[in-house]
């Protein structure tokens, strides 16, 4: 028995030594926004997750973020609070030294008059609420009463004057009372029955653990009805006085009176005292909340929260670490730890709690050291520790002694170095900054400002690299030697690579010309570069850079300055920034926000500012980071918090203001949240929903998302804002939904609130009915009045109609005569217009074959075609004048005459013809001075040389199409018309028209046209025919010329159907 007891004690002591640097504690003390008093007597958690903390000066409610205090001024009987419990209705019962109180909805409410007789102005020391809704109250320390909501039952213990009640608990339908003379027991369902007394020793506390009632006494623990888990570890408690107990599913917490408490889990015991986080004061209570945090109440030291966090941090208080800014970390295979800092070199063996400090200037015997600052530490395969001090020669620790590495210029000259490089090597060895070892056991030493030196295991200098050899800079900040023995060099001015003694720079990638602080490779061989402008990922394929991805604060990083970096065995990337550590996973890096999780003070990483290249991954896969202390992130302890936050809607505000009493359409209430199916008046349509997720784990990192159905179809973006406002809500039924997620993205249950906005009274059914009746009566009266008036007026109207009919018949005859004269004039104008069109017999003489399809929209049209022949050369044009009908006819006459004037045998330049035509139209219509007539013409003009089969085309907004066997070619015109549109802007526009030379084959068809045919709207969907369909029609027309005009007419009629023709139509086709 003695040896077993000794073994358990030693195991607990070892735990204290090896983990003394891990506090995992958060402390809550008295301040303006904290606890009301430092003597904390009791703690309990309500159904919402709020902690109720009793002190000797007020009651505190803590939601994980904010403390709310209740004092005697708020209605409490006294300021000294002993404890508090919650009943099934959400009421908080408060035990004070001057009576009993009840809090509901943040207000102290009156208690039952029957109960008040027993507790008024009495010291209430204990409270307990049973499953059958009985409230047990300990008055003083010996009197016990129970209250079922109506009646009070007094309970009498034997030897009442000597008994002191320590605790009350319910177990297996019985109420157990721990006293200083044993254990009292009564039935939960018969509280008036007599007590049964068991045991004859003092029982200090009780809890239920793994379905057993555990009793704490002055010499250990016992189980009420069977041996305590049959576990030998519990003999550890035999010599300990247990003052308080609590338990959850997996853990049993046993607290002593003074400072220490013990955690039993998985057959092992962890002890906490002032050496590893607990206070050196009496413990008043211990408690485990729903999120598995342990809370310890102290007499005079406030409250502390213990939660297992993934970080172990070595500090001055627990480990005598005073290294200043940490720049280098090295963990040996046996888990011994070397740390280089601005204040020296520190060493801690695995089993030792404290660090041993080496001052280089004092403790590096036989070494000439200029400062105590250490920037690099690495261990080679021979067990030597290499130490970098940027202002002194490289130091080697071997066989418990320090020595310095020197190279004389004479030795270097003998080994093949020239004088310049020998001087550079000696200078670089005197200012080492970072160091790494390759697969051949060669040591690569990066200097502060003098380049890179490589030496072999026998300390012979093998080579030297600097900016003259190709390095991006002589200031070496980081080194990485990959699995292929390639050396990657991070400098103050970019990235370099050394392979087979050759230096490669990334000059083609200007984005890499940054200060490179750390280098690592991911599991896929891609290079990760940490810089002062974020993280760069070089994606490699076939030994060349395929792509470079850049990530910075825009992608979710806490800071764009990334000083240190590690990649764990699962491929997760840990980025040490100036504001903490960011974790990037293979999944999260695919998203815009690449950070899966951030580590800061609330996650256990208290000193958030990481230092350059101060990181390390040990053989266990854990990662280390250097700040003003050194921290280890234990990946097997970095667990996802699967406990969702408790989310509640706290209040609803109207027009941003709190409402003490809501006057609704279906009632009046002071608690709008508890009101079922509220119906707001129509003017109460500007609502703000206040909500909050209660958690004791990183409460400031809770994010919310919400929506209002049916107005919102998707959830809002995640935000830390704890309210949402909806204004101008229309009448109808709504359901507000909100959800929250914790730091590990575990979502809460969706909280809903259904309500209705009522219609205004003038939109109610009864009002519509009254409106209908009133309207009907008004219409009926009006109709009757009108009928009477109409009958009177009817006779007068009939007489006037007869007179007006005679007059209208006379006017009709006049209009008909005038219409006949107008039509006669327009028809004559058509004959005149047709007379100026070219004769088909003239065109037949020149063209091998030709088609003319001309269909004006009105009697006369604005489209016309023009033709002249000068021997083997012919000029042909299709013209679309502004407008149609009579105005278009006038324009076409003018255009034909102007073409007759311009086109002569000595003037057959197509572009020049269009330019002159433009000038003539401007002159004739006085458009240059900005007159009212700003009409113009769209024209396609071709000059054809039959001898050379050449066609020269110029166009103003009208192109041509040539069909060659199975191929359709379209030649576009210039984008401006001839004449017209003389705005201030177009006056300055130089209208030069281009010429297109085209050589024609014998079977080529040339089609010239205006826009009337393909712009025609179709009967089906009122869309235009379009150029694509138009070109298909031309192609089919060129393949078979039979009844060509009929084919065009038929296609046109089929397309437009019953839709009227919208424009003049002109199509000419020919072969030479």
C-alpha cells in the first residue's frame, strides 16, 4: 500500500514539474468592469449558460463577456451573497446573510408570503432546487426547510444543535444532506418524512460522478453505495482533506481548502496549485460549466477559469525564462530545449522545470563575444550545437564547452580562395544570423550582411556566395534545405536558390522582391515564402514555377507581415505574424479567406508578436514559435470545440429604442420575447432584434448570421454585430431567424421569433366592406341623377345630331375630292421617280445576270438605285435616304441628280464620289450652318471593271455581300452617312470613305441592298429578320435564280405575316 501511494504521489509530482509552464488559467478580479468583490463564495450556471457568481459584496451574472452586478440597492436583502440556484421557471433564488431573494428578468421580485415568514432577515447559507420543484433552504447552518411553491415544511435533524449542514444533493430520488456528523437522507417525494442518518464522520461535500454519489471527507473520498470506481488512483486522496467536489461526464474535481485542486480523468490525476496557475488562497467552490471549463472561487483572489489550451508557454514566473525577444528555437530528439534570445542562450532539459541561462559574453569561455544576442541555434548529426551571434564569430557547443569558428585569410588562400573572397568569408563568419545543415552534413551559414558561407563537417570552408555570385542580397534572413538538397535562401531583398553550386534568382517575378523572413515547403513540394507583404506560394510543375499565389490581410491574415512559419505533418500551415498565429489548411487555402483558425490570447498564445524566423517543428509534430517568450502548440491538444454557443434573442427595439411596455394589437406585455405570436400595429414596423450567444470560450470571436423570412431568402454574411434592424416592414407574417458559431465554426441551434405586422385600419376587410356600401350608394345616386339629366339632354342632342350630320356629309364630300387630288399627285410623283431609275435593258447589256427587287413602303419611297456605264466600267449604287414616302421621294430625286452630276468618266474613284456627294448634300440643304434639314443618305457604291473582273466598293453605313460557291463574304461600310447629322461634334468629324478592291470570279454574285428587308419585324415574336437569315436567303437566291423576285417577295411576305411593312425595301444582285 505504501509503494502504491508513493508511486501515485511521484506521478503527480512529475506532472507538476513537466507542465509547470502551462497555466491554462484566465483570472477574473475586482475592477470597474469585473467582479464586484474578490471573496467569491459560490458559482452556478443557469439554463442559458450565464454564470451567477456570489461574493461578499453583491451578486454577479457573467455571460462570458460582460459582468452584470446586483446589489442591495437593486432590491437584494443583503450585500453578502452565500449562493444562488435556478428553478424550472428560470427564476434565480439568491441566498444572502439577511434573507432570501428571487430575481426574474433582471429584476428582484417579491417572494411568497408563507416562505418569507421563515427567511426574512435570516442568514441563508445553502439553497437546493430538486427535480420535483421543491426549494430546500438552509437557515443559518442548522435549520432546513423546503417549499413546494405553496407550503413550507420544516425538517428536523437529530441532535439539531450540533449538526452543521455542509451541502445538499439529489441522488436516486432521495435528498442527501452532508453534515459534520454524517449523511442525512430523505425521500424526494416525501420531504415531510424522517431523516435516515448514515456514517458517523464529517462529510464536507458531495457530487455525482459516473452515476455514483461521491462523498468528500477530511481524509479522502468514498462512494455512497459501492467502491469508488475500484481505482487505485483514489488512494492518492486518502491523506487529503476534500473541501469541495464537482464532476462532469469524464472528470472529477476535488478541491482542498488551501490553493490546491485535483483533476481525476482517465485513471490519472492532475494537481494544480500556486506553482502552475492556482492562487495561494482558500478555495470556496469549484464548478464545471457546460463547455467543460473548470471554475475556481477563491477567498480574496476572485475567480479563475481553467481550460485545457493547446499552447505551452515558458515564462519568467513559472520557468525562470528571461530571454527577451526569442530569435531561435531548437528541440533535440530527447526533447531537450535550446532557445536563443536577445538576452542570451537558454537550455532546459525535458524533465527540468527551469531554464539554465548562458550569457555569451560571460559564459562562453575562450570565446570572444561582443553581445549576448543569439539569432540561430541548430544541432548537427554529431551532437554539436551551432550558435549564431550576429556580432561575433560562429560558436560550437560540444562536450559541455563552447568554442568559436575562425578562418584566417592565409588558410583560405591555401585552400583555393582568392584574396577578395577570403576577406568576405572571414567577415561573414563574424556575423552569423541563420544556419542550416544539408544532407551531406555541410553547414550553411547566412550572415547579417556579408552573404552565405558553406563549410563541411570537418570545419573546412567549401564555398561562399554573395550578391556578386547572384544572391538577391547579402543580408541572409532564412534558409531552407529541401528533400532534394536544394538550398533556398531568403534575403532582405528577395529569394534565391542554390543547386549544384549554381545560384538562381527569381528576377522574372517582381512580386518576390520582398524581405523574406521564413521558407518552408508544403506536402506537395510547393515553396512557401513568408515576407513583409504576406505569404507567397510557388506552385511547381516539372521543376519550374507554374504559378505564384499571394495571400495577405485581404485574404484573412491577421497581419500582412509574416515573420515565421511551420508546416505540420498533415500539411497545415502555421503563420507567425505580428498579431498572433494563423492556421491555414488545405481546404481553407482554396477559399478567399484562407485562415481556418487564429491563435491569440484567448487561445492560449498570450504574447502575440512573433519574431523573424523564430519557429521550429519537433519530432512529435508540434510547432514552436518565439515571441518575448517561447510557446509550443501541441497539435493533439488543438481540438475543435464542438459545444455550440447558447444563443438567445434578448430584446426587440422599436425605432432603435428600448420599450418598457409594448402595446400590441393582441395584448400588452413587458416581456416581448416571451409573448407568443405578437401582432404589431402597422406603424410598429421598424424593429431591431438584439441577440447574444453565451459562451465562456472566446466570446469576442462569436459570429452571427440572420434572416427574416419571407423577405430574406439567404442568410446574411457572418458578422460580430449582435443586432439586426428591419425598417418599413409591410403587413404580413414574419419569422426572424438567427444562428451563431464559435471560433471553431460550431453552429448553435437556430433561434426563431415569429410575429405579425397588422394591416392599417383602412386596409381591413370591414373597412373595405363599408367603402363598398358607401361607394355603391354614391354610384346609385349619381346614376339616378345622370339618368334624369341625360333624358333632358337626349332630345336636344338628337336635334343637334341631325344638323351636324348634314354638315358632316358636306365636309366629307370636300375631303374625298381633296384626297383624290392628293393621290393623283403622289401617283404622278411615283411615275416621275420611276423614270429616273436605270433602265433594265441597259443593265442587261453589261451584267451577265442581275436581280432588282424594289418595294417602297408607300407610293413613293426613299430608297433608289443608280447605274451608269462607261464602256467596260460601270458604276452602280443602292441608296437609302432619310425617311420614306414623299420626304424620302424628294431626297431620292436630289440624290439621283447629284450622282448624275458627280459621276463622270474621269471621276470613277468610289471614295471620292462619296466624299463629293457628302459635300453637295451639305451645300444644297445648308446643313453646315445648322439648318433644320439634317437629312442624309446611307449608300453602297460599286465601280466595276469588267475587263479585269475587279470591283471597287465604298459605302456609307450600307455594305455589300458576295456569294462565292458555298462561301458568303460581307464587306462593311464606313459608320457615317453622307450628309446630315451636323451637330457641333459631327462638324469636326472628317468624313473620309474607304475603298475596297475585290476581284470577282465568273460565278460570283454581288448583292447590294438597303436595310428595309432584314430590319422587317416578323409576326411570331416581333423580332427583325436579321443579317444571318438574310444572308441565307441571298445564298439560296444565288444558287437558283428562277423567279428571283418572286422568291424574295415570298420570303418577305412569309416572314412579316400580318405585320405592316416598316421601311422601303431594295435588293440588287448581279454577276459580271
